[in-house]
C-alpha cells in the first residue's frame, strides 16, 4: 500500500492530499531519509512524522490487504516515541 494511502487509512493524516503534501515537503522520514508518497509500506517500518508542533515515531504493525477494507486504525501501528517540538523564538 502506498504511504500516503496508509497514512490516511491509519488516521495519521486527515486526508490523503494532506499526507502527500507532508511527504513532498520531506516531513516523513524512514531511517533519516525522506520518503515519497508512492513508497510501499511494509510491516516493521519505523516512520518519523513531523507535525506542526510534535514529532511522532510509529512502527507499522499491519498493512491492510485491500485499500477499502474497514480496519481499526490503532491496530495498524504503534507509537514508539512522541515528543514536542520546541517553539522558535521570535525574530
């Protein structure tokens, strides 16, 4: 399954287009390298997702077989690390 689709199905992103924009901006990393929207997600992948004010590292536990299958989003991944991003001081 494509990473942008997985992020939407797993509710790591509200919409697939938002996930694609984050991927295009380089805010989703695997092993320190930015990923593209077409990356094929595999069980065991650790993804580092940079949101506006926090960074979340998740481990993929399962990938749905069918794109439209109804699954429990929380069963697809586990949060490994979640930390707040420090705010930048005003210029």
